[in-house]
C-alpha cells in the first residue's frame, strides 16, 4: 500500500530534488525516473546499488525478522515471533485481542487479501508505465489536469 502511495508521489513530481546515488556523483537521484517508473527506473540504479538493496532485504529476511520463524499466533506474541520484543511498548493504542477464532480468522484473511490487492495494484501500475502504446502514465489524470 505504501508502494502505491510512493508511486503517486513520484508521478506527481514530488521526489528528492538533489543528491546522488553514489559518492562520485555519477548517478543523480533526479535522473532515476528519466526512463519511467517501475522496472525502467531500476535500469538507472547502479549495479552496486541494486546489490545493496538485495543485501538489505536478505538481512531483514534472514536475521532481523526471519520469515521461517514467524508463528502467526497465538495473538499474545508481539509481531508473531516467538520471544521477540514488542515493537510498540504497551501494544497498539486501542487494540484489543480477538479471542473468537472465527472472527480472528476472518480479520486475518481480510488483511492478507488487502495486502495481495495492493501488490497487484502496484504491479499493474509498474507494467502500465512500461507500455509503449500510450503517451501517458498510470497517473495521467492526476498529473495532467
């Protein structure tokens, strides 16, 4: 969901104005979106920058929050990880635990489906930005009104 909001910001021109992706200044941040958003923008990121992104994702997945240790319950586990400290001391404000298994399963399924819908929306927007058959991007109504 945050990725879709980020795409709206980029398409409407709200980006980092200055700076560079490397220390030498050969890859200005402003030039990343020259060929479009999504997949074409990845071609404008230096190879070591892409490697850094993948390395960070690997560290998160394997060390900081390993997906293979996720238990998903019971609900009193902070973040669903056995023995992990809570991310927000005292829990989320106004949150109560859902004790009814049927209601809990429905709430969790709704959350999963919303996440999947957001991923499909971002994927569709990225693919649309690569189409050569149109002269505008996915957010044309926002940016050219």
